[in-house]
């Protein structure tokens, strides 16, 4: 199955939080979108790998993606090395996305920066004909996505461009709330974490509103780029 967009996150819920509005909008526009989670989030303070699996499936349904896979890499301990790169290259070649969305280049959680670089390197290596991979016993052809964009996570990194996601925040919030064990619940007896506070839950909306304010829209999501973002005309800008 060829995808238009492949969104990759180090943990289940990274994609929903970082670019859920953009995904919902592109699905609405008829694009085929898939998600790959690098780990099962098994080191998370709240919930378990099993509950995360169920929550991720529910989140995917809200966003309307056509496929979601989990690489099963070790939460907290996966590396950007040959073995991990080759496994991810197999997925990139399997789905042949035009665009890859991935973790912030630098963030509070160590897996986010690691995941970001791992995805970037795998996307490049996937385009090399002499990097050989097989999937289901068949040799794969090389494939390099046209664009790799990094969504913004915990830190307020200045975006290189923003996407107007007005009208799609409700879908994003529903997808995030699918992770019932992770986020704010006043009745929960689970240990508190930085993302389980009401302030964090509220920030999902007010950060998107602030980016939207800056471009004259209701809500927006920001991304950083690895090379110059280009337009064919001044009139392409909104």
C-alpha cells in the first residue's frame, strides 16, 4: 500500500499530540496517511504497553488513518544504529510515502530527539540502491520520501512553517483523549507526570490557538524542516 504521508513517533500518542490536526485535515482531503510507532511506550509511568496498544488503535480510528504499525523498539533504549535503521527502511520502502512526519529534533524526552534522527537517517538511506532489504521474502526497491518534516512537541521550538488546522482540532482532541491512562483525569490514582496535568491538556488547545493567531486562523500546528521550504509563487503563501 502506497501512502501519501507516513507519520512516525517514538511513542504511541506522539503523532496525535504533534500533528493530529494536520493528519485529520489531510485525511479529510483524501490523502492516504499511516502511522508508525517506534516503541510500545512500555516505560511510561501511567498505563501499560497493552493499554497503550488499545489506545493507539482508538486514536488511529479517530484520525482516519489507513494503517498503524508498531516497530517494537525498546522504549528509552533504542538506538540510531544500523540494525534499527534497516528495520525502519523496510517500512519506508513498504509504504513509499511522499512525506514523512516525525519527532521534534530536540525535546525533553530523550527518545524524541533519537527518534527524529533515526527517521531522518533511515529516510536518506532508504533511497540508496546499494542498501538492500527484504520484506516477506521479497527484495525491496529503494525509496526516498520527498520531504521530512518534524512536528513540535514539549518545547516551544520556533516553526519553519505552520499548517492551518482550523476545524480539525476537535478530531485531534478526540484522538488524544483516546489515551485515557496518559492524560488528565481528576479521578485517577495513578502517579502524576508532566503530561497528566490539566495545564498540559489545556496547552494542546492554547498552543494551537496561539500559532493560529499568528497566521490569522483559529488553530495551527508547527513544523521544522531539514532543507529550505520552497513555494512556486508568492501567491502560494496564505
